[in-house]
C-alpha cells in the first residue's frame, strides 16, 4: 500500500469538498427542520454533479461513469459524508449491481441511471427478514411465462425518488443438510407497474429528509426481461456487486467524524472557563487526542480495504473491519464532540446533535455491528475448523 494521495486523488478530495461546502451545507438546516428536500434543490444538486463529471462516478467509463477506483470512490464518499445524506443522495451513485444488466436492460436501466435520468433504490429487507436475508417471505412464482410477485419490503432508502427498484425475492427452496435454503432472484421493477406500491415508511431519528419507504407487491406480474442476472442467482449478483457498499458506509463515517471533530477542536481552542481555553484542561485536550487518533485509524482501515479491493485481493474481512470500526468510532466521536461543547452541544444551533443522531444508524444498516463481527470472526476461525 502506498501512503498519501497522488495529485489526481487530492483533486478529487478538494473538488468534492468544495461541492459539499457550497451546494450542500447551505441547505442543511432547512432540510433538517422540514424533513424534505425541495425538488428544485434536488435537481440543482443533480445537475451540478453531472456538470462536474461526478454523477455515477462509481461506474466504469465504458458505461458513462467516471471510472474511479475503489479507493478514489471511498475518497468521494468520505467528503460527501461531511454533508447531509438527504441532500448528497442527489450526488447520484446508482447501485453498482446495475452492471449486471444484459441486452436491452442496459438501455432501460443502466445507461439512464448513469446519466441521471432514472433513479434506483435497492430492496432486500423485510419486516421479518433483516440480517437474515434468506429468511425473506417476499416471493415470485411462475405463471404462464411471467413472474408474479407478492410480499412486503421495508426500510427502503430513497424509494420515494426511485423510478425503479432492484428487488430481491425468493423463487424457490432447496433442501440442504442444514435445512431448507431459499433461492433468491433479483428483479427490476418500474414505478407504476400494476401491483407495485411505494408508500411512506417510518420516521427515523437519523438522517432527516433521507426517507425510508415500504414497498408492497400484490400479484405484481413481471416478464422474464425484468430478471437481473440469472434466475435463482440473486445471491451471486449480491455477492459480486453489493458487498463493497459497506466501504461507503465506513468512508461516510470518517468524513462525518472529521466534520464533528473540526467543531470540537475549534470550540476547545475558543471556549474559555476558569480563565483559559478549555482545551488546556487535560480532560478536554485528551478527548481531542482520542478523537483524532480514532478518526485516523478508521480512515486508514477504510482506505486500506479499498486498496485491497483495487488490487483484487480478498477483502471481505477488511471491509467488515472498516465498517465496524468506522461506524462505532463515529458514535464515540460525535458523543465526545457534544461533551466538549457542554450544554451547547445538545442545542440545534450547532449541527452536533444531528451528527450524533445520524451516527446511530451507521451501526445498523448495511449489516449491523454484530453481523460485521460475525463476518470477521468466521473469516478467521473457519479455516481453523472452528
Ligand atoms: C434507515 C434505514 C434505511 C435502510 N435502508 C435499506 C435499504 O435501502 N434497502 C434495504 O434492503 N435495507 C435497508 N435497511 C435495512 C438494514 O440493512 C437492516 O435494518 C439491517 O440489516 C438489520 O436488520 P433488522 O433491522 O431487521 O435487524 P435484525 O436483523 O432483526 O437484528 C436485530 C438485532 O439482532 C442482532 N442479530 C441478528 N442476527 C444476529 C446474529 N446472527 N448474530 C448476532 N446478532 C444478530 C442484530 O445485530 C441486531 O442487534 C435500512 C435500515 C434502516 C434503519
């Protein structure tokens, strides 16, 4: 691994940083209070991202993306992490899984998503199936050459803006020595398809304005052309394209923690009690020291995991470690940033109480901390027969 960023990578960081400062920060308070992103602001962010050449920057150049490496994309996510997620959603990063599109699916889904003409959402989780994805009840059965989908997905981020969703459903079951195991297939479902409804979800304490929706499939009929990847191959496309999304969570957490840290550092230097800056008290100064040490550690874990991915090395454990550590680090850092601010840290005059609330979901989505620990420990113990 090479430490330090090259000129091009420094340029990516400074470009995205100034985008976030100029196009995202000014709208954050309004989105936080209203819980909504006005359409004209969403479109402006999208348009500016396209003009900057960063829309769908996670896609290869041959399909119209920016062709960034995993490491470069982690740098982008790290800078976006500083800003409101409800707003940075429109700095579009469609799901990489769309690379599995074949034939005319590319014209209908992949290319329009990369061009910013159609937005996607990804639906795996159900009320009865979260960590245990294979426990899903949502199913598709064959009927006269079509598929008929039934069931409910919940917690689906950004589905209110989605023109189509990428949905995982059970299409059968195999008997294995460990018991029955569901076969999963991935479908592309257009908004407006009869039998498919998108409705409001729950109100979350984290990321106001970045909504989660409930999807309902009620005898929703789809032709074979809507299958993404192979029938019963849902886990294969998931494993090929989705396991790295945890890295984006890690990178987000690092960026957000650095923004919280900047507030804490500044306050520790400016705020005076007992006739001196509070940062001079060891009790405060040491909190600052611990915060930056943890942030740097999470940053290095994240970039190292991205670098491994770029080199084609096995990186499942390293990505899990980065997601686990960075999301737990963010909880500690946002908490400490509030502590350094005393009572003012809890007031919405500062964004710290928001950062603290937002941080909570990072340990849950894209695989909870417990699931990441499971992945890490199994990776180490399985080869030893344990
Ligand atoms: C705001 C929000 C947005 C989301 N967006 C999306 C989205 O766009 N698309 C999507 O598909 N999903 C989305 N999710 C779902 C998210 O990925 C799940 O919430 C997450 O995977 C956990 O599932 P669960 O909430 O059902 O918890 P559960 O799986 O029920 O877990 C409950 C508790 O049990 C623990 N647990 C479960 N299994 C084990 C185990 N084997 N070992 C140890 N502990 C275990 C968990 O760690 C957790 O502490 C979103 C969730 C939220 C909150």
